[in-house]
């Protein structure tokens, strides 16, 4: 295994080969990976989660943010969570095309992660990866997830700042998820503000926030047109303001608790023999009055 010093040196030189190798090595749970993770000395590098419905413009927006930060001389890592769903194949191809300018940039590291097959969802594997990235010289970590279902809630458990990207036509969606969205977002972006209904949608969003949380807890709303790079300065400023407020001790603790339980659970799951358990289950479930609690009990403390 490579040393952190070698990996960091590679990152400084814009050579991500050792970093990519170490990531695969950790993902494959090679011998020594646990000790390696325990030896990391992560820096306080902000993790910014960007989430929102499919096609809202997250990747286009991230591309603008990368441009902004790279111009400031920062090193940026982007993790794009591939939902491994046939519905998103086209979109992922789109991402590749949009992000292609950045693949060759020595200050930009991009990695796609598949969520399929990950017990414990998005967080599993992500904690390791983000901690490694925080230890090898990046200044900012961006994570893109498609906000369908659980992933946006999970991202909020990992990111210091969660940016929820909405589009004017998302009115119904917002209505349905309003309290959930308010809980996870530190910043709202209304992208595609070139659409005529953007103003009305923004007002609607602000109105809902007042209704849900009162005037004291209005979450900043930034209007952007990612395809024209409009509103990016404002978004960067909103992120910086949120970061400079610092995380409250309570939120910091909540984030750590959620990470800690994920790490412990993932560790305990590793000692289980999945295929064997599933085979046993296939037989047990045929029985009359099959009780899942009783079945599960056999695997406690193994
Ligand atoms: N009119 C308009 N189109 C936009 C804007 N931002 C992005 N788009 C377009 O919207 C489409 C989707 O953009 P993406 O950046 O791939 O969206 P995404 O949220 O990353 O999509 P998924 O990763 O599939 O969820 C593309 O065709 C973009 O060119 C905008 O501000 N205005
Ligand atoms: Mg995308």
C-alpha cells in the first residue's frame, strides 16, 4: 500500500493514479485497509452535497462551481453518485460529456460511485472515501446525488453543506416533500431561472418556508441559470456564508453519530456470510408463521 505522503504528493502534482489505486484498495477491503483508514489525519475540508430531482441541472451547476474554485487555485474533488438505474443511463452519459473539460484538469479529481449493491446505501463507502480525500490535499469536496428517495437524506448526513437544487417546474414535488426538504437543505438553488415561472416558484418556496419554520429560519434561496453561469457568484457566497457560520456543535455531533453508526453497522455486516444467510432465508420463509425476528436472532453476535 502507498503512504499518505506519496498519495498527497501525487495530488499536488495532479497525478491521481495512486489516489485512485488506494480508493479501489479500500473499496475491495484489502488486508490492511482498516489500519490505513485508522492512520488518516483528515483536515477540515468542507463537504458540499448537491442534490435535487433528475435533470435539475446539478452537474451543470457543479461544473460552474468547479470553474470558480479552480480559478481561485483550489483543488476540488467531485464524487458523483451513480444511481445504477436504467432510467439514468442517458443522464450519466450527459454528465460525462458536461464534466469532460474537468477530467484532464490537474486540480480536479472526479469519481463516479455506483450505489447498487451497497448494503447501507450511499453512506457505506462514502465515509471512507471522503475522509481519504480530506487527508490528501483537496480544498473542497463536492458530492452529486440524484434526489430520488433516500439518497438526499443520506447526503445530508454526510455533507457539511447540503445544496438542494430545484427547478421552477418542481412545484408539486416541493409541495409533497416540503418538510423533508427543509430539514436537509442549508441552501436552496432555483436553477433554470431563465424559465418564465422562476419568480413565482421562488416566491412559493419562500412562502412555504415561512409557513413551515417561521421567519427566523428562512433558508437562503439562490436563483441560477447554470447554462449561462448566472448566479454562480451568489451561490459561492451563500456556501461561504454557511461555512463561515460553522457547523453548530449539535449538528457536528449529529453528523458524527450518523457516521459512527454506519461504520459500526458496516463492520458488523462484514462478518456475516450474505449468500449463506439468503439461502437459509429462502428455506425458512416457506414455513408457516415465519417470524423474521426469530430468524434474525440467529445472526446476532456472530
Ligand atoms: N434552460 C436551462 N437549462 C438548463 C439549466 N441548467 C441545466 N440545464 C439543462 O438541463 C439538462 C440537465 O442538466 P444536468 O446538469 O445534467 O442535470 P442533473 O441534475 O445533473 O441531471 P441528473 O444527474 O440526471 O439528475 C441539460 O440539458 C442542461 O443543459 C438552466 O439554468 N437553464
Ligand atoms: Mg447530473
